[in-house]
C-alpha cells in the first residue's frame, strides 16, 4: 500500500463568501510521486505536469489535482463529498500502485476532442434545446465531458453517429 494516511483541510472561498461550494486539500503523509504517471494512464489525466510532477483529472464534475504530497479538489458540496472523493482516490492510488507492473505509465495529458471537429457536426442553429445559449457553448461542454451527444436533439442521425464515434476516441475505458 502506497498511501496510508492523510489529513484534510476544507477551505471556503475567501474572495466570495457567498459561494456555496468548498474546496479540499488532502495533505498526504506519504510521497506518491512515483504513482502519478500510472494514475494518469489509468484515469486519463486532463493535464499532466512533469516538474514538479502533478496530474489533474476531471472526475465527478470536479477538478482533482494530485501532487506528490497533496490532493486538491475544487467546488465540493460539503465535507462529506470531500471524504467520499478522497477515499475513492486513495483506493484508486493504492490499486494502481499494486498493478503498476501491468500499466504503461503516461507522461503527458490524454488527448482531448477538438472544438472545431465537434462544431462541424453540430447543426449550428443555436436552438437552445440543449439548455445552452449557443452551439459553441454546447460543443465546449461536450468536449469537456459535461454534455453528451444525445443532449443535442437537432443532430441528424448521420451526424449523431459520426459525433458519437469521434467522442468515443477520447473516453477512457
């Protein structure tokens, strides 16, 4: 087991006390820098930094950054949600470390969908049926994983199939 213990710090946004979300930093008792490239390969990192080593994931609608001695999570509902995500990630870190001989480490971010490729397949009618003001905003949210292809009701069957095929290339199984 690589990661045994941590202590967490819950932070309220000082710049705007009206924010309803909190942030969490889990200070790790162990240095986990060796597992970060393996974790990046397993979870499909959104951003990877070599020096100092860190990886950022978009999971559960949150940005989660794993550093060698800490984990930072943004926009949490409450401390209970922080506990749930940290425990899940602790288990994932330890599981990845145990299986590292079967995982090829990844030292770069996973490729992401290109906005222009998504826009080519969207109807570009700005109909707002997806609850977004424009197709551009929808495309950005689709690229970031916040929306799904089926959220666009105006897509032709052919473009829906093409867009699903394109987006599938970027989804970590």
